């Protein structure tokens, strides 16, 4: 008889990551709905994942490959708001 997977199933709408000389830390969480104007509230229900630099690089490569494949197979472009690129300091060309 197969055991049920005990890993939690988590949805996240907020994340941040840090890169150091020995590894990468990802923090995932849920934003608090409807914060007051200008109020900064840290995400709730956070989960922290840590991995080696090598694992993080492979994860980034695999995630990019799979998302690009999904877009291609479904003939779509996963749209992002234009101001998001500016806020994150990235260029749309980084995805190409």
C-alpha cells in the first residue's frame, strides 16, 4: 500500500530570495489582503527553502525551459505588467 505524500501543498503570491557565497534562500508567503495605503506588512504563512548555488542554477534553468515550452505548446505569452520589469530592474529581453 502506497503512503500518502505528507508534504504541504502551498500557494504563494509573495517571494524573495537571497544569494550568498554558500547557497540560496527562498522565502515564500502570502500577502495580507487589503493593507492600508502605504502600510508595509510582511507576508504571512512564510516558508523558507534553502539550496546550494548549483541546485538553484539548475532550478532556474529547468523552470525557464519548462515555462518557455508551455508557452510554445499553448501558443501564448505569459503576460506580465510592463511596470513590473521596471520595478524588478529586468528587461523583457531577459526572457528571450
